[in-house]
C-alpha cells in the first residue's frame, strides 16, 4: 500500500519557480494521484513538479530488468520516473533544509490518456534510463542498480514544450525481472 509519509514534494519552488504538486493517497492506500500545475513562466520556459521518496532506504535492483508502472491516465503529459543511486548533500537556508542538485537517471513516458481504461501497464527497462543533471543529459555515467536510494515521479517542461495542470493516478510501481 501507498504511505503518505514515504513521499514528499520537490517542485521548482526550490529554485524560485511556481510549479506545484501533491500526492493524494485515499484511505486504504491502494493508489495515489500525482497532480498539480506545471508553471513555465516564472523561470523563463523551464519548470518541474515532482514527488519523491523519503527516508534512508537502499534498494538492490541488480537482479531486475526495469520498473513497471501501472497507471490510470488523467491528463496527457509526458512524465518522468527518476532514480538516484546517491543521496544529495544538504544545507540550511533560513532554517530550511535544502538539497544540492545531483545526477539522476530518468526514463520518460506518456500514458495513452484514456481515462475510461482500467489502467495502463508501462515498462521502463533500466537500459532506457538516461543520466541527467537538472534536466540536461550527462554522458559517461552508469546507474548503480545495487545502491538505489530514491525514486521520484516528475512532470517537467522539457524546456518549454509542456505546461499547465496535470494528473496521473498510479496504481503500482514495481521492479520487474
């Protein structure tokens, strides 16, 4: 089941943006709704909204081939599923803990957008995850599947190509062999 205390927002407000996201988990925790507004005006064509895992977990996914999402689309947007194998350093600004930007591995997907369907299976093979830093590709690095530290769901502007309201219902996220 989904647990609200296992996820937190990480939107572009950390860089002065205005995008927002929430992860709504109804009683019973059998699904989660990732929704909000992707603003591109405040940061001049860029923006992101995301929800990420919390805590100090380490997942060993070296025996798996990828990630499977089972989603029920609500709005047609391109989303990212991101993985980090290293937690960022933190610092404090005006009493608030902030994180430095770090390398992450990203795979994008665009659900079909058919809200009448029972759900859509999306498989993201680890070979499709690309290293990025602040949304820009980084070559020459490889994801350490035996030391996965964080997952996140993200919608971003892709440097101005999408914006506005978004909603994606996630039924499950699993590692698949």
